[in-house]
C-alpha cells in the first residue's frame, strides 16, 4: 500500500517557512526596531502550524506509515531552522528503482546494420 505524504509535506513547508519568518524577520524587528507587531502576528500562526505539523506527523506514526526514527527526526526537524525542508527532502522521499524505469524506446531492439 502506497502512503501519501502530500499533506505532511505541505504542512512541513508552511511550518518551516513560518519558523524562518519568526526567527529572521519578526524577532529582529522586535529587538532592533523595537516593534513587536510582527511577533504578535507571526508567532500564533507559527504556533498553530507547528501543532498541526506535529499532529499530522503523529497521525502517520500511529497509522504505521512512518517509523519511530523518522517520526522523531520530524519532531527534531520542526524546531531547527530549515529542518523541515531537509526532513521532507530526505525522509519523505523513496528511492526510485532505476532497473524498473526503462522506457519503451530504450527497450526496443535496434536493427543491426
């Protein structure tokens, strides 16, 4: 049975982006420009996206679609800047079997001249 991680991938993308906005835009504005409006807006959005990502990650684990190691890596990746992007690229992709991916033009016999 093929597992569809599309929702988990999109959630990881949004959660990771919100973390980067919070750390590299909102927090510098708060401490260097002394304006905390960005943190008041981005902070709760990031909090909700974080909880949704953790919930979906846990849901895939409980359905036995993700192993314990990948689930723990997902938890860890969610608190590290750029972590969810790496997690999505490395842990949620399956290697392609190159032996099976032969096209019809490659398998056709070529005439001998």
